[in-house]
């Protein structure tokens, strides 16, 4: 009898411990953890010219989003917290956030209702939309012309749904990253390459012989994502973004990265 009682008490204590541990894990406040550990892990792109792309010479990732993440880190935490950059892809960013491998995503990530079920987005920080790249001699002029054509896109991005919606008869070919999709266009494996306007403009800058046609056929701005329920981090990011807009940092970065890019007009915040 005594043994049974001892065992039952032991089990109750164990259960209480487990429940406390679980609820603490659930309640972990990423903003406070970053403050304590003095490191913030930003999920970024490394294959996306102008936004986040690796420089082969230095091995560093550069781009508008990298600069913006550094400025946000400083605004939110001062100089003591280090911004660490972790490479993500369209397919991995939400999972890495859920697994707590990264704290925040700033990675050309379009705000969609589907994604909003899993993460919380900041207010928009870049006015992206789908656009079309073709070679200079192509007769394709707009999204409707993509019907019955081979269209190259990157896996896990919003491009597939956009093409299916506006050119339902297009044949979609999917690639792992922007380098591979563009290489396929160059090799003539497809008639057009579709993704966000800013990304295509970045690729175009370094590759003569191609053009963007038809303007943007969707309006799909980017947001910064945090895990659901990370209210403090979410609020801090939004208020830091507003401060960067007010103090001119945002406009300075827009000009630095997009100011001289042909065909890309990004409105400054007044
Ligand atoms: N804006 C696109 C999307 O959110 C591209 C993402 C990416 O390149 O990772 O699906």
C-alpha cells in the first residue's frame, strides 16, 4: 500500500514538472531570449539578388534585407545584440521558424492568407508583385501570352499559383533556386521566367539580353515573419520599422539597393 502511495505521489510530481516545462517552452518569449543570449537569428535568402545574395568572393550575404535586418536589430536591441544570418529557401523558412532554428524571417516572403495561418507578419516593407522575364527576342508581352508556353518558376514560391490563376494553360517547370531557374531560361528550356519584380530586376542588372514584360500582374508585398504568438517580437519589429521609416534609414536603404536598378521603382516613404 505504501509503495503504491509513494508511486502515485512520484507520478503526480513528475506530471507537474512535465506540464510546467511544456508550458514554459510554449510561452518562451523570443524577444526576451534574444536579449539574454545577445544574438538574433534572422532567416534570409542567399540566392536572391538585391534582397539576400551570397558574395562568392567574401562568403558574406548582402542585400536590402540584410541591411534592413541589421538596422532593425540595432533599433530593437542596441549595439549589444549580434545579428546572425541563416540561409533559408522558400520551402524551408516556415519550418525553420517553427523549429526555433531562426527567430525572425526577412526573406522575400510574400504575405499570404495561407501563411498567415502559421506565422505573424509585420506590416509590408517591400511592394512586390509577380513579373515576367523573357529573352530580348521573345514575342511574349503579358501574362496572358504565357498560356501554352513553358514557364520557369522556383519551388515553394507564390509564382506557381499566380501563373495558374492568370495563365491556366501555361506549363509550369519548377527549380530549386533562382540561379537554376535563370540558367534554364538561358538554356532555352522554357519561354519565360516568372517571379517577383525586384528579384527579376536584380537578375536582369547582371544579365544583358533579357527584358521584363507586362509590368506586375499581382500585388504581393513582403512582410517580416515571426512565429505565431510572439507578440512582443512582433510589436517590436513593427515599431522599429516605423522608426526606420521616420528617421530616413528605410529610404536610404531603398535608394542604395533599388535606386539605380532599371525598371524598378520603389516608392520612398514620405
Ligand atoms: N515572394 C515569393 C514567396 O514568398 C518568393 C520567396 C522566395 O524567394 O523565397 O513565395
